[in-house]
């Protein structure tokens, strides 16, 4: 596992040797993209499949596990952001956030998510801070994810007291 710390959160590249993850939960929000392989996820009391063109978004405290499926000569890999609730709430004006749907199909968000992950692994140009130190870039991508969720949801439902974000197929409107 490759881990990069930032602003109280972590960006990780995970490659579980066991073909999945046992039942567990996190104190943070978890936003993930599969790099290689498919997942069969169990989240709380539901089960669903996750493909390569989808992001998963889990709320703090949700119980999750999964099995993975990859070609014989490959191993499962995913990139995950572990985002503390305080960071998410600071980006939403302290509004509580609850992702309603754990899977988002959006090649656009997937590409943005992976662009930041790649930036963490690239060396910085001489005289510039490393990309991993750019909290602004990370926050921009998190705001993008939250903003796209919120816009999509506003098209479908009336606002509620807490922010309930997410849909299965999110693409930015033009």
C-alpha cells in the first residue's frame, strides 16, 4: 500500500493480496476508484458491483467489505481518499454531508480523481513545492465531487436540512 498524508487525510493506492477486504468501517469518508479489477461490495446491508468507470463514496461508520475479480495475470488495485468529516464540512460551510448512493458513474470525476492521484507521484519541478503538498488542488477536487453530486441531486429532489449527496450517474452539466 502506498500512502500519502495531506491535511489530516490520506490518499492511498491499495492492492489487497487476499482478493478483497474483510468487513470493516472507517471514521472518514472514503472516495475510491478501481484501477484494475471489479468489486462485489457489501455496504451495511446492501450489495452491489463496482466497475472501472465508477467511483465509490462511503460515509463515516458504514460497514463495508468486498471481493474482487481480476484477470489471471493481474492483481486488484484501487486509489482511495480517506477524508476526515471536518475537512468535508469545512468545504460545505459546516453543513453535514451524507452520501445517499455509494456508487457514482462518471468518467469525468474518475479522470479528475486520478489526475490528483498521479500528481502525488510525480516529482515537482525544480523550485516548486511537491504536488502532494498542494492542499488547494486536493480541496478543489473534493469541492468538484461535492458540487457535481449536489447539482445532480437538486435536479431530482427538494433540499433537506442536511446535505444528501450522490447519484449513480453523475456528469457535469454544460
